[in-house]
C-alpha cells in the first residue's frame, strides 16, 4: 500500500489550494484518514481527519478555513485550504492506520508555501 499526496504549491496569503491523497487500494475508505503538516524546524502537527463514516476533526488553527472530504468518484481524500496564511507553510502529509493490517501509512509529503 502506498499513499501519495499532491496539490501543494506556492500561493499568496488569502489564497486557496487543494491537496489530494490517493492510495493504491481502497484503504482510504475503510479507515480514518488524516492530514498532518511539518514546518521547517518544527514537529509534525495534526491538521484534519475524516472517519470512515465521514466525521471530521480539525485543529483549532485551521478550523473554518480547511475542509477535509472524500472524493468517492476519484477514490481520494481531499483537503481544501482557503484563506491561507504564511504560518500554514509546511510539508503536508496524509496518513492512515489500517485496522486490518495494523499498519500505519504515510504519504511522501507535498509542500505548501504561503507568501505574505
């Protein structure tokens, strides 16, 4: 199983980006999927999570600006990021813990840079 995150880029403050997480199997749809981010010199922090039933959780820093959702047509988990701020600059990773195999999977990270 491989997770792949994409959609990062350079955007001005106030702009939007949409990240996408895809896996090689249907693993994303039977387990919770989360997005995390790591800024330079800092620890990796939780951003958002979606459960198999669609329940979502957000960190306080992104609540009301970011939206996590499943794209059933494309088999992906998306992170829509609006009103981006320079402090959102980081490498963004998608993650899932597969309950069946008891294994933790991470994507390779996609870089988001927000200029002021």
